[in-house]
């Protein structure tokens, strides 16, 4: 099922899912507080971004994914938090140490918990494939040294 459809189906229930249930979702799922600190970080995103241990409590835009600290991503986040609403899907390229990581992102603001949810999938919106031989770990890791990001193909 595509990222947009899956995330729309899950949105009303996200705040009630356990860690195990979040980990069963084949898309990256990250929950941020209104300051951008990570509250939840599911297994698919941890494996795809090579972020184990999970970066709970860290600032997503400054410490974990500094290439997302651009108006096209962080600016949308700040606007959504200020307006207490956001539901936006777009393509994004994270700059990484070994190679760019192009993904489809959906940002969704939950009014109930006043938190932002990020859903991350492959560029076409499909789920991540798990590599069972290496537990899904990729060689890609976000680093501040490559802090440039690129936005492309905005999706309505």
C-alpha cells in the first residue's frame, strides 16, 4: 500500500500504538515534539537510516538529520507547529556520508497529542525492504559534514 494511503489509515491510531506495533510498520515512522525532539523512532526508519541505537530525545533537525534543516522540510515543520495543523507529502533527498538518501516524506500534525509525525518511504512511496541478512542495516548515515539537502517533485 502506498505511503500516503497507509499513513492516512494509521493517523487516527498512531498515538495509541505500542513500540512493537510501530516497529511492525514497514515505513519509517518518527514522532517529534513541537521543539523537534524525537519521541518515537520505529525500526524501519532506524534500520534504513542506520540509527541504532534509536536517537530518542535528540533534536531531529539539528542532531539526527541536519540536512533536513532547510525551509522545504524544517520550515514546513515550524509552520505546521505554529498553525497546529499540517498534512503534507513531498519528495526529499537527505545528504548522507556515503550517498544521498532519496525518500518520500509525509508530515502529519496530531492535534490530540500536539506532536508531528514523519512517515518515510522509498521515493515512489512504497515501503522499505528489509535486509534480513544484516537486520536491515544500511551503510548510509546522516552526518553534519554533508548538511545540504535537495527538495524535488513536490506531491500534492
